[in-house]
C-alpha cells in the first residue's frame, strides 16, 4: 500500500513521510541519546515530540516527553535525581549504582 502525493511539487511517499520531514528531529534525538547514554531517545512522528525512556532501574512508567529539547533534558535529569534519591537504600537502583559498585 504505497501511495504517493505531492507536497510543494515534490512527490512524497506517504508511508515514510517522516524520513523527509523529520530528519533534523531524528538527528537531535540521536545527539541527546549520545550525551545521555542511560536513556533511549526518539522522535515521535505522530506526537511531534521527543520521548526518552530510562535504560536504568526507574519507577515503572518513568519517561520524559516534550517537543522542546531543553524541557526534555530537564525532565530526564529530574527523573535521574528522583531515582537516585529513592535508591539510596537499594544500591542496585539508579544509573550511578553500577559505577559506584565498580569503583568501590
């Protein structure tokens, strides 16, 4: 089911329009993920927002969502801080726990 449409005179593959229109947002998501390796970051084509999912033991359902990069990163840092604060009694939780164990 491959339909083609024209936008601005250019034919567009309707199955993959985000490849054309969201290339910059996808690059930004990759850049954020490289700078924050404890997170998986993606651009939501339908939501028009960035979504970040922790790759560390965080409360169930923890994620950051925002169309704004600074807001997204702020949410990510807040989740990290909250997870560290709640994991002080459990050394296996939080993104810093493994680093502390390896250096102990």
